[in-house]
C-alpha cells in the first residue's frame, strides 16, 4: 500500500502519477488506466479543495475470481457532506465547478463507496478491475 498526503496541487499530481503506475502494473488497459486516474484526480482535488487536504491510499487488489485491480481511498477531516445523495447528482456543485466530480468519478470506476457526515470529514474508496 502506498500512502500519499494531499496538501497542495503538487500532491494531486503525485497521486495521479502513482495511480497511473499502479494501474499499469496491474495490467489495466490504457482506457481503464485513464478512467481510474481521472477519478483519482477528481477525488484528490475534492479532498484538497473541500476537505482542506487529506490522505490517499493506493493498493493493488485481487478479486475472488483472480482479476487484478487497484483500490484508491481518499480521506479528509473537512466539514463533510451534508447531503451525499445530492452531492452525487450530476450538475450539483458547491463551488464554481461543473458538478461532475463525485458523480463523474463514480461512473469511471467499477466500485465506489462514499462515507461522510457533517463535521466528521469524508472517505471515498474506488476500485477499478482489469478486464
């Protein structure tokens, strides 16, 4: 497992690079590498912008049927998300963005789990499997 702090824009870039390396090592196709890197970039940026920084954990995983994949988790100690369902709606944004961060990230990966409570931070874990 590789843990990376997210405290600056440079850290977001570092997360992208490490996710790409891990995805390539696990044999994900170029398209699937791009999908998981894009999702990781959005989630790392959310941790930085909305959570005040956080931590990314990148690990390689194997499914019960022998498929390889990559799991990337993001945690922050920010204000949390008051309405998770609303936050996962396309077009909804708390900032000046397009509102595709969380919902877009969810569409790009095979597994997506978001946990958040107001005042308690946010945790997002995504998994992308090789085909």
